[in-house]
C-alpha cells in the first residue's frame, strides 16, 4: 500500500493501514473534502505523527482511526481487517484528548478505573491495573487526589494512564502537549517517548508543531489540504522533502529558482539556512548567489542573516554564534555545498 502522490520510505511490520481514505462533509456541490485519497501504513510499536497546518485533515484522520468519524470511501485496516465502520468501543484503540477530559468529581484512581469498569473488568483486576499504570506514569502518590488539585503536567500523566489502562493496540494523541508551557512541554516530550518504548504500543500523534514531531517521531506523515504529501523518518523529510510545501513547513528552507544559480530552469533548489555560509570567496564545490542583506538578528546560539537577491527572492543563513562585519544594506555572497542542496519540482 503506497500513498497516491506521496513519497513513502521504510519497511516493517504493519499494524494499521489507511487505504485510499476520503472524507467529505456536506452534500452536493457544497461538499468539502477533508481527506483526499489518504493512503499509508503505520507499523507495530512505532511513534507515528500526523503533521500539518490547521485544516489539513490530520484531526479528521485521527477521528476516523478512533471511530468517531467514518470514511466516505476507503478502508481503515487493523491487522488486515477493515474496522472503518466499527464503533469506537469495538476497536483496540484509545484516545488521549487535547483537553484531557478528566472527570473533576472523581479522584485519580476513579478516573483511571472508569474505562475498565465500563469494560466490566473484575474489581481485583481493575485495582491491579490502576496501580500498574500509576507506576508507569510515575504518579502512585497521587491516586487519591482530585484532578482539580493537580498541575497541567500532572493531569496529562493521569490522562495518559487512563488511556493506557485497557491495554490498547494503538494510542491516539490529539495535540497532547499544546496546553503546556514551553519548559514543561520539553520535559513531557521525553516522557511520551519513554512511555511509548516501555509499553511497546503504537502511538499516533496529531500536531502542527514541527519541532515536536521531529523530536518524538519514528516516522511522520506530512499533510496539507487533505492530502498526504510524504511519509518518512524525520531526518529524511528534513533532508529530502518531497515538495516545496514540505520543505518550507518542516523547519526553515530557502527555496531558490534553479535558473538563478545556473541550473536548468523550471525547478526549485531547497537549502537549509544552517547549511549556508556568508563568504566573499565560496569554497571549492560550493554554489554561490549574491544578495542584499535586509536583516541581521542575534539569536544566542546563532545569528540569522536575511537577504534578498535577483527576482526579489529571499534567502536566509544561520551562522553560529555572534557575527560581525555583516551589515544591513550591503551586498554579500551566500554560498553552500552543492551536496547539501535538494532539487524539487517548481
């Protein structure tokens, strides 16, 4: 199974298959296509991320996997069996919602036990499993505390424990870190990765945060306007994006018309700002382009140099540390190793 129009890389044991899934809302001429022929596979025991801007279809796809929405056409395969029209409670899939959806009138233990009670687990098994997941998320001392007495990070751990308690095959994470401050978000990234490895579950996360996706994921599906554009490991997507949109959405990218640097017309060169030097004499094997500096911004670990070249094309370079001798308004030579450039269709 390979996505129509998307680049896919890698191989492994397949757990979940998204097979030519379309989703349309509305009727007749007023229909809106939320998903357009989404096709890819998710492996057993991997951390997989659906990444894209608002409105790209990633949350709709997550809801289809969960069973909260049904595809207009196409199949959702779990171990080769089509579950696309099964209700959520019949799927071995659990969701940790963006809002956490904890019950404020119940304590931590009762929140985690609730789903197991609905599944009619035996009381002794419920107690044992609640204790296990509290240990897993390192929160056993909070078992009798109300969730309203806890911080956002603590509430997130309890929501994770509740989602993990029934032992799902797939755990869906809907923007799991968006409600946390920056420092706590960084800490919880490591916690999510640890939990995924310790439980050997398949995690499927939705986010619009590129840095978060790169840090956590084994593989990423980049989406835009209902289409899956590329499915690959983070390093491959960063180094070899499939389209200009992917190059520009994942991190920062300079997109330079190929004709400006002596290459055949009609294509686009993608080169990352950290791969560019500002030097009046480019090194052997480097390609260069002259541009007028429009901005010099010190960012601590590096300095961002912004410029414009022929055709009003912008170019950015990130140079390590503080930089002197480069001023706004002057002409400068921006160069890069040809081995680092990546050619894209315009």
